[in-house]
C-alpha cells in the first residue's frame, strides 16, 4: 500500500510550486514518486532517498579525512565556535524554513554575528535597487489573470525556473487572459540566444554588461526622446523604439529579471533602471516588476531578517544593534577583506557558488556547515552537520519570489536519529546561553 | 592551436540544476558544470575539436573544463560556464562595493589542454583551497 | 587651535570602528578621557588607548581642536564621522567611512582611503591626497539625500559610484574615475580631471559634471547640444555640452526644462567628439612590465589591484581587459 | 500562578465604570482585575500618579507584507535610530520599527492591545508570523474585503447568504478579526492603473460601485453579528475636496442598526478621518472641512472614527489604497513600492516628510487635532496617527500633549512658517478645548475597546476584566504638554493580563501574547465551497489546500465565537 499526498510544495526555486503530488510508502519512510514537479524539483525529492546519504555529523581531520562525531559533540563545537568568535559570519538560510531562520537570528543576537543570506550572490543588488527607488510589483496571480506584455530580462526561466512560464507568465489562461499565450507579447533581453529567447516576439540581444545603457535608452524612448548612436548597447536603435511602443501599448505588463542584470556590470543600477522603466510605464498603462528569486526560501530569509532587524540581508549585529551596508557587511566583502573570524553555513553552498578567493577564506576559518547533503562547502568546513531536508522531511514556512508565504509540508520521515536544522540550532542556542552565562 | 580571449559569463542550466540536486559530489555534477559552452566560431579560432578539455584562465584563477558547443546560441565572443566551483575558480570577485561579485563578464583566455583532466568536485575544492595534489 | 596626536601602537586583529576619532568627541576632554573613548572590534569593546599613544590636548570646542592620526590605519573605519568642526589630519591610509556624514571642519588624508568616505556629507572639507575607492560622497543605502554640501578633493583616482544621489556641494577628482558618476544626482558639481569610463550622469535629474579627460562611453540617453567656453575648477577652455539623462523626469524653471549637464573638454587639437567611445590603446613598455612583475612577484593580484598600481606608478589608465591579458601573460611566463 | 498586585492610591480614570480621577486601589490576581487581594500581594505605590487600563490601538500598520517591505526598503530609517539595550531583543527602526521594537514601544507607552489594520488574505500567514514575533501586546488583524472578487460577485447578484458564508470562511482561514475595506473598488481598478474617485464610480469590469460594496458588507457584518463593525478607509483619500466623498460614505449608514452581543453600538468605523476631511479643489486653496465632518459624526451614533493625526515627522506611508500611493509618488518623487494581490487587493508604500515649513503639511496637522477637539463624544472618536502614515505611533504622547494643552498646541501653530495661512484654512486656533485625562481614557481605552466588541475584556478596570493596567507619573494638577509627552511616552508600570511587563519605565517581562480572531458559524453552503474551489483552480496562483493559516502561526489564539447559523 502507498499513500498519496497532494498540494505539496517544491523546495527548489523561488517559483515555489505548490501543486506537487507525492507518493510515499505506507509507513511514511520511503518516497516513491513525485508528480507535477520539474526535472530539478523531482531530483531534489528523490535525492533524499539516496542510499549513500550522510546521516551523522563529521569532523574534518588534519589529514583531510572525516571522522563521524555525535550530534552532542557537533552542538558543543558549533556553540563554542560562535561564542568565542569576535566577528562570526552566519551565512545561508535560503534552503530552510522561516522557523529555523528565526532561531538563527536569536543565536546571531547572542553572539553579535553578521547574518547574511544567499541574496549576497543572487538578488542582493536587487534589494539595494529597491532601497534606492522602490518597486512596483504584484503577485504572480495578477500576471496570470491580467498580463499581456511580458519581459524576461537577463533571466532564462526555461532553465532556472522551469515551471514559471506554464504556471504564471506565458501560457496560463486567467480571468482577463482567456486566450493565454496568444494575447501575450514576449520580449527577452539576453546577450545569448537561449531556450527562453526562442519563444520571444522580440529578442534584444544586448551587449553583455551594457544593460544599463539599454534600459536608460528604453526609458528615453518611452518618453519620446531622441537617442544618441545608431546601435544602442548592441541593439539597433529602431528596435529600441519598437520595444518601447510595444510596452506602452499593452494593458498590463510585467518585467521579470534575473542574474543577467544583478551580477553584470552596474549591478543594482541595472535593476534600478528597470524599476524606473516600470514606474515610467505606469504613466501610460499598468506595469509591474518581479525578481526571479533563486532559492525557494531566500525571500523568506529576507522577510524574517526584515521584521526582526529591519534589513533583508547582510545584517551586522556585532555592535548590539543592527546595521547594514552590503558593500561592507556582505559575505563576499567580509571574506575578501578577511573581516570575519569564524563562519557557520546553513542552507546554502558558498563553496560551490562563491568566487574562489572567498572559498579559500572559508576553508581557512573555523567553520561549520549544516546541510542535508555533501557539498563543496561541507567538504572544506571543519564540521559538517547533516540535517533533515526542509520541505521533504520537515515542514516550515517559505516565501515565494513574489513574497507570498506558503507553508511547506513534510512528506517523508528523515533517516532515523537525524536532527532538523531548527532542532540543531535550538540546541546550539541553549548551549551558547550557558557558555555566555558562565 | 592557440589561446583566445573571450568574455565569460556563468549561470544556471537545467542540467546543472538537476545534477546539483542529485548530489554535488557525484560525477554527474562534474559533467554538468565542468564545461564551457562556446560558439562554433570561437571553436574555430581556438583550433580545437568540440569536447576537448581546455584551460580557462582569468586574473582570478585557472581551471580545466571541457569545451562543448553551446546548446543555446549563437553568441560569438561570449563563453558560458554553468554556475558552480569550476566557473567560480575564474570569475571576477570585483564587487564595486555592492557586495556582489561580477559573475557575468569576466575576461578570460582559453587554451587547449587536451592532456589535462577536469577535476571532480571534491578534488577541485581541495586543490583550490589547500593546493592539494591533483 | 590645540592638537591631539594619536599614534597607532598596536594593530587591531580585526577591523576597528573608531568614530570616536573626531574633534567633536575629543573637545574639552583630558587625555585620559580621550584614551577611554570606546572603539569597537567585532563584538568587543576596547578603548582608544588600547591601540593608540595619545599626546597633546584638545581645544574647548570641536572648532579649536586638531587631531593628527598616524600609523598603519588600513584597518580603521569611521575616522571623522559626523564631525562638525576642527581638523583631522590622517598620516596614513585609513579604511572605510572617513568623514561620513561630516558637517564641518577639515579632514586631510595623506594616503588613500577605502569606500564610503564622505557619505551623506553636508559640509566641511574632505581632502584625500591619494586615491579613493567606491561610493565617495555618495548616499547611504536607500537614502535619497547623498552629499548635500561641502567639498571633496581627491589627488588621485576615485572608484565607482562617485557622488551617488548628490544634491549639493562639490567633488574634484584629479585622476580618473570608474563607472557610475553622479547617478541620480539632483544637484552639485563633479569635476573629473582625468578620464571617465561609462555611465557618467546616468539617471541624473540635475547637476553638473565636468570631464577634462575622456569619457570612454557616453550614455545613449544624453544629447549633445553644442560647445561653450567655460571654466571648470579654474581650467578654462571649450567644452562640449551634453544634456540628460533623457530617460529621467526633469523639473522646469520659468517654463524651461532643467537637465543634468555633462561638460566635456574639447582637446587642444580641437577635437572631442572622437574621444567619446574611442578607447586609445596604451602599450606598456618592457621596463614598465618588468616593474609590475616585480611588484607582484609571488602574489595573485586582481585586475583592479594591478590597474591601480599601473595608474599610480606610471600615471596611465589602461582597460581592465588589457590588464587581465597582461596578468595572464605574466602567469604563463612563470 | 501569576502574582497578586495592589496598585495603591493612584488617581484612577476608568470610563467603563465612570471613575474620574478618584484616588483608589486597583487589585490584580490571576491575570484579572479583582476587588481585593490577599496580604501576599505586591504593592505598587501610585500616589500622585495616574492609573488607567491598558490602551487599545484600533488602527495601525504594524505587521505584514507592506509593513515589512517598508522596513526592508528603508535602511535609512534605521540609521542612527538604534541603540544596544542588551536586555531585550535588539530593536531598530523609527517610522517602521521592527516587530520587537513595536511590541516594546507599545508596552512602554501603556498599550496592551494592538490591531493590525490591513491584512491581505493571501499574505495572512505573513501577518501572523510577524504578530507572533511582536512581544507583549495582544493582537488581531483585519483582512481586507473591499476589493475581493468573491465579494463583488455575490453583492452584485444580491446573494446575501453567500456573502455571509464567504466572510465566515475567509475570517476563519486567515484567522482574521474584522472586515476591512480600503478604497472599495478603487484598489481593484488599480489592477488596470485606474481608480474609483467617488462612491458611485463603477468598478471596471465588475459592474458594482463602492457604495454598493460598503452597504453590502455593512449589512452582512450586522447579519453575522460580528464583534467589530466594518472598518472603512473610503475612496478619494488625501485629495483636496474629498470631504464630500466622506460625507457620501457616512450617509450610507443612515438607518442601519447595530446587531451584536458584544456591546458595540456603531455599524461603521471610519478610519484616519484627517485624510478624508479636505476642502478646496487644489493644493493652493486646500482647507479644513473638519467642522462639516464632525458635525455629521456628532449627530450619528452609529458611526465611530479615528483621527490619523499628522505628527510632523519623516515617515513612511503605506496603505492598501494602491492608486493613492502612486499619486503620492508622482507628487514627491520618492521611492514607490506597490503590491497588487490577485483577486483581493493592492497596496503601496512611499516615504513622506511632513515638514512644518510646508503649508499643506501644517494644515493636515491642524485638521487631525481639530477633529479630536470638535468631537462631542470621545467614546466614538479615537486617537491614532494611522501609524506610520501620518506619523509613527511612538508620537502618540506628543499628540496627547497637543490635544490636552491649548498653549502647547498654539505654540506649535504660531511657529509654523505659514502659520497665518494655516489659521485661515482651519479653525484650530479658535478652539480652546483641552481634552481631559478622563476623555483621554475614553479616546484610547474604553472607546476603542467598545468599538471592537471587547468592552468586557479590555479598556477598563472593572473586576473580572483582563488586568491590563498602566501607571503614569502625571496627574490633573500638572497637565502641560511637555509633562504629558514625557509621562505617556514611558509608563512607570504596565501590567499585561496581570503580568508586570514594564517596571520603572523598563521592559521586565515578555509573557505569551494572544492572537484574537473571530470564528463565525454559518449554515453549510455548498455553493460557496464550489465557487471557492473553482476560483482557486482557475485564477489563484496558490492551491486552495495551502491557503488556510494553520494553528501554529497563532500559538496563543483567543477565538471569539459567533453563532450566525
């Protein structure tokens, strides 16, 4: 006999699909099948079932080998590391629940840490741009029900958010969009032709790193101004005007943007200009802009840090109150400049996703990695603590890319005796309280 | 055979996503991310066959990956390594004080390296961090 | 004016926050009291006297207090933050936030400074003999009120995001600047005596930028409207006048739309237009190459580092791509 | 077991019992006010001090998606406004404080119950997460109904039982407290970049008017017999000449009678009326219509209002009135955040600087105070700043000062840059009324508690009520503005449900706080169940199975049950 669980939330990307159907064994210990998920999401669920999964903490030895230790030893090591550090960095938080993030905040307050999430290398510059100029936005359902103009700028949902186009942006038929794809015009801005751009009505093949020039040119074109130069950032001037007219003529438009702008030259300025373009277009029609957030709960981490400390990432608590400036308190800067003296990583993999100079610094610091799986980070940290898999083996609240909160579900039991990250963090927090009191 | 200079970007691919969720220590991940996607034109300039190992070097580091033909293209002058440890060995860590490295838009040179191997994830990490033997 | 001298006696283990090094904090205090002022290192609290030898006495008010700081200050942040008067002389190269939110007085730095200096400044003078990194005279994150008054002079080069959200005051850079100059500015004056790269005056609503060297790439949303004979920081000549950013909203005064303006100096050859976009290729001599190699022997320098070195040592600015290739060349030869 | 306390010899102000400053003792045991305590009771000496019930906040934006967006996109709001306390959770923020600072600051001011004024149902989970992290104060949240597609369709078709069933369902799945309407119809129109300027402007594509939405929900609210009335921010907020829209709105209540078991007497609460009392037809001839507004309110007992007083600070405006915020950003060019929520509502955020040097801001300031001073029934007029829209709630004590001390108020009025123009445009200078401590207790305790249907629970000091008590170091002998501001900013003692949470002006305990929500029983309604299932399938971006806020988001619920079956 098997059990079927519906309305399951996919803990992969910021699209946070919540219509998965999962089949598990009758005793709830084995996950047998996943329906409705994209290839990546399905793989994520199935990976929890890997036979070679690490289920107990491991300590890195001098000779490079790893030795299994108990959870108690891992708790003690982590508590000591954080309590003794003068400027510990607590990084990650994007692949875990808001409940666990909240315990992380309590620890960070106790030890005066810098707490940062993966926005640092993802949409951090988006958050900076929003701080500079705001963000006119909407929920994904608004796009489904109303949008007839869609822009994908510097993002490739066909690869990074596989179900985005079918659930929300291109194909669905909503209340005012009964014709679905037919009545939607799609513009894709990307220096490459991609599987997304192949669907586009207009592909603006922008010169890599010149998005800012193109955006400001588009804004000027929307205002009916003359542009200087025949080719604007790799795009013929006529095409810029054509795009501006297409955008103005819609009834409801939306810009989705991704790493192509957040990580290229100009960074926050690119998004800033895209947001201002959106704002400008509201003088002619209705327009919104939405960041294609990566990790399934990076948005949630920004929310939790926001209501607890007032900043969405890179929060410096070392002075007993919260401060923020990603150019100083962001993980990349801290590691590059060697400002931190210890690091704890949870729910992320900087080892795989930080530039090499920063990875080297992690490898040289006292370090703990809390992650369900073996990752490049777990292999360079002094201690690896495997934990139950959020969204699969333990539930908890998550926030979609449009900030909509959805409570993720537990569908299968974790391997016996494994802690959840929330339990592990609580134990560490309790231990730190004892150490500090002594 | 000669070295070429090219603009490097990195990012997600669905293969990278699937392999990442399947386990980054596995060979599937190396196969998905230890690659560089290049245009036909750039292959010609470099003078190597497709699916040859190459050494990519930037101001920030150097890494051996397998050169494959771009599945999404054309985009001459722009090469793509999927996000992951191989890409990050060479991408620019310049942030302009925004906290964000320049993952897209690093000038690199590519040289044929048919005799060198693409390191598996963990070996690459150890080599990069502690200079452990290949 | 009375002078207090701080000499660093111990390097901090981590970066140190020392906003207490300010005439406002020192004024009318005894040297014991000054020594007891707090400085912060991560989550630890220390005192100034833990790290500095302190001599001399301050004046009764900030305005008659001078502070001289010396030593290796590369790990000291926030010198002169929020100061309202007096003088600070820094004999060394301090870290971030020098003169942030300063409202009056003078800070002179004999070396280089890191990022976020003169942030949110409303008055006073910040003089930097060497180079400044990014966000000089910029706004704090989220604030639409950047530099509102005062004067910043940089002897060398400045980094990116100079004068972000500038509303008033004046910044003069004797060397070159990196991308994004006076973005979102709604007033103020920026003079760049060297070269600029791209995104000069992006999203500028109002304000003046003078560039005496070249602009590598002009914003497509700027429009050339003719030449004018003017002076920029005392340097007179013919300047091309560009208005913009045409993508941005602009106010009106007496029925006339007010734009941001870029004044681009026309070279003595009578040519300027070509200088926009045209990147002149500068070649390094073998001797220069050798100097660079020696300077970075056994190191893994970043592009910006090498570029800064070249600019500092030889006074020339070459494109990052070229620097990158040169570094590759060095590495291959090793 | 909670401690027993006796607060001795304070001047007690309790409109619930009609006590007007009598010197007496207040006893606390088992979390309740009692008539006497045992000899073990701890004593608090309140000689020469004022004792009131814990204050009740009827309208503030303190939790949820737009509040948090406001926090996250205004790092500059935290610059130099934070200090290390070391004892409590870290605090931050001025106009939009963090959840911890919000709870602590309300408690420090002697507030013990705080209602979040606008909860988008799709984001209810977020609102409850923040409420959970706001220490000390009891809270509830008002889900927004005024631009909801289900409501539009049922009302348009006159399907009363379906409206009622839907309201009951939505209150339950969002754990909501009352029906909130914000720019009814206008926020939906904003989905197309449009608006409804008057109460009779039809909503595009939905064939219904704001007046019909308000009337329909008002009737449904009374049929169901909910503790609070509908809670309305009407159309045309913030525009010169909008007082006529406001009066049009008020007239919708004529003849409607309250029906409930909670002692509530109004059928309609209009919020932040200051923003709705404007005359003139442009910013040049902008003027106060407070007299016209208050003369209507004074004569109609089935309406309650709150003020929305401008405090002359740099603040952050935020409302579910999406088109208004767009209008505002076009005026001041400051950063604009907007969030439209599918099928339910929209919202926007813009920072705003209420400068005393700007004529309009000074007139707005005057109007808020005029409304308070012209109120004949303090039990129906409540002091708010529509936090953070007209100013942060931490400025309440200053507003009390202006209302209670005519000299203090006139000093402010006469030192405006344009004080003469302000005098021309308002009647504030001619008002010499000073709100008394008893009236203050009506406007901040007994009144809002009654309007919320909580009159037997909080806002008073009668035995059997929750022991929410504040002790302030002030009395009727020295009611000057500065002293008022000081005393009410920082209470000497505050009790929350019998627990001493503030002592000697400092937070000393953080007991479990409660979440209020309303569970209305209605007859089973298959039609509504089917409609909900269908709309989720076709138009929502979330599955119905994931919509309901589960119990762990409100770990200490206080559920008010209403039987309308």
